[in-house]
C-alpha cells in the first residue's frame, strides 16, 4: 500500500461530507494536493501538503 497519495477535490469533498476525511491519513499516511485543489476544497486538511 502506498504511503503517499495525490488527491483531487471530489474525494476530499465527499469524505468531508460524511465526516471521514481522516480516512485518507489513516490509510495512506500523507496526502498531497495541488494548490488549485486546495483552493477548490477551501477547508483545512490535516497532514496534507498543498504544492
């Protein structure tokens, strides 16, 4: 299982709606999102690195 993933906004939005955003960190450890996705999601994300 990979330790790092790249995530798009749809995954973040849907997990946030069901209050399970922490699943990404639990499953993968580190989530990488682009700056554009960070602005689109527009909510704090624990242990994520916008670049």
